């Protein structure tokens, strides 16, 4: 674990602390540390992979910058099908994915959201599908519909995807920045914010 932590610390320094390097930064490929994306298998599928956390075991972080998922439940998950050397697949393919009702219910339950409150939430991908985000429970969380963060998250996802497709940010650096803290991803990637 120490060598993984050391490699990840080096990746953070190279990928986050020096925004000018981000366009070519590849960052970590896989990790077990909280707050960083994990690589999921078969993630372009319509079926949700992984296991849902236990009921009530997760908690939303309603910070000043915006609502964020519980990093221990939703660290983010990315597809293994995207090559850091050729992220163009995210720029030319539609990677939509409807979240079915049973998956939605499991995610809401994990975050302790009762049935009567469910209509006030949408289940969102932490690392968006258009950036190689996996259809995996480790990448799903409930976003309050009335929270201004919902619009900001969608705008952040789109701006980061544009930067990746325009060659201004590396795919793994973008995935890491969003998974680590989507509210600071634009700033971390040197894209404003």
C-alpha cells in the first residue's frame, strides 16, 4: 500500500500541482485510495457493475463549493476501454446510459434517502460517461435536483470533456480531477473555474 500511496502522491504532484503539465499527464491508472477513480471492467455496458453500498452507509457532503458524494462510497470508476494514449473514443462515441429504477433505488438507499424524498434527487455519474466514467456503483451518487450544484456539475463535465477532446487536458488527469473533487476540477486542470 505504501508504494501505491507514494506513486499516487507523485501523480498528484505531477498532475495537480503543476497545471501546465496536465495536457500530457496520465496520472494513476488504478488505485484503492479513497477519492480516486477505480478501473471497472465491462463498463460501457448498459448493466450496472459492482455492488451497492449498504443502506444508509453513505453521506452527501454539502460543502460551500457544492454537493459532493461520499468518497468512501463513490470514489468514481472509469472504463478500462479508454487508452490514455488515445482518448479519442470519448470524443467520438456517445456513452450514454440510463440508470434503471432498481439501481437508482439502491444508490438512494445507500445514501439514506427515503422513498418520499427520492423524487428530489437524480442519480448521476461522478466521472461522466463522456469522459470514460463506468456504469458502476462506485461511480453513482444522488445529486439533489434543487441544488445549484446540479447545473454546475453538468457544466463542469461538459467543459472538461471539451478540454480533453481539444487536447488541453489528458483523459486520466481529467478523470482524476473530477473523481477527487468535481467542484475544483476546472481550476485543477487549468481551465478556469
